[in-house]
C-alpha cells in the first residue's frame, strides 16, 4: 500500500518504512505525527482525492531536525557600479520515518497533525496588535482627507511633485498659494503654480 502526501509545498509518494526529508515541521525528535493532506491512496483499490482523500492520512515518527546541503548564491553586477555578493543557505528539514498509511478514520486516530514550523512561529498574543494600528490609521484618514486637495489639478504638478509637496506639509490649494517661491526648497515651486493655487483656493 502506498500514498501520495503533500507537505511543505511538495508531494511525496510513500509507503510504510520509508524515510523522508521534508520541510521543517513543528515537532520534536521521537514524536509521532500525522500528515492529513493525502492526494492519493494506492493498493488493492486506488483512491484519488479531489484534491485530498477524505479520512486518509499518513503517520510517521520524527527522527531528527536537520539541515540540508549548503547552497551558495553568487551575484555579480558588471560595468560602472559593479558589485559582488556571496550568500550561503542551508534549508532546515525534518527527518521522518513513515509508519502507517490510513485509508480512512484519520480524524479519530488522536495523533498530532504535521504542521510546518512557519505557521506556528508567531505568538498568538501578537495578532491583535495589527488591527489596533489599522484602526488608528483609519481614524486619522478622514481628517486628512478633508484637509487636502488634489494638487495635480494644477498645470505642471505631477504625482511626484504632489508627493514631495505633501511630504513638506503642502496638501491644499490654500497652503500652496501661501508658499514663498524664493525660500521654499522642498521642491522647486513655479510662480504659476502659486497663482493657479490661489485661484483654485477661492
């Protein structure tokens, strides 16, 4: 009997007794785990999932947490601004031994599901912090929207110039109309921009 399972974005054809190196799992050496994403089960009767076979699973023992072979990435840029960079990488892997293939009843086995380490690395308590920041930004957004004008409506002011003006605190026609062309140095302001802004501010 064999099965095709999916883990870490890859597919593996396995049978009892096989030893696999898979993308790192959140499990310690000696633990028993269960792969629930089974694409196909073969034997006396072949069952193909859509996409997974319902109730099927592959159980395994974790042998060790290891690292793969070192890979070297070398980048070189030629000509005027030449540069060279060498980066080494060793992928973190989990060594497992397949012990059993279940064609059904996986949900009743009581064995810990095999989960990639990346999906459990972030602490659960940190999650609410992001919505709080988003809420604060959302609260500020209406106030900012009411106090700003579309400066690109002025002839000669493009998106890049409008962004530089906004960074300098000029977000409305009235504010641009009050700019001193000679002393303002955040962006080169043309006198005709100031004149148009004064007209639009009325």
